[in-house]
């Protein structure tokens, strides 16, 4: 996840100037006996919002609780 964020953060040169993009990433393990695909997506989405709250260019791994 860290390498992905670093790659996304590389500046992009456009005719109007240079821009940068950031990312907040939520992760969840799948397949997992406790996670259906739908539940995993929900947990990853929740983890993404936690990453956004933590600051720019962060990632959060969803807990493994049911």
C-alpha cells in the first residue's frame, strides 16, 4: 500500500502546470472465513475513511473482527 501511495504521489506535468494526486487506502483480507466479499468491501471502505481522517496519503488495514 505504501508503494502504491508513493507511485500515485508522483507529480504529473500537464500543459497547464504540474499537479499531484494523493490517495487514502483501506485494506481488508479476502478470502477469510469471517468475511464475505460484501463484508470485506464494507470493511475496506470503513478503513479508507479512517485513513482519510488520519491525514493525507495514509492507509489503514481493516481489523479482523467479525
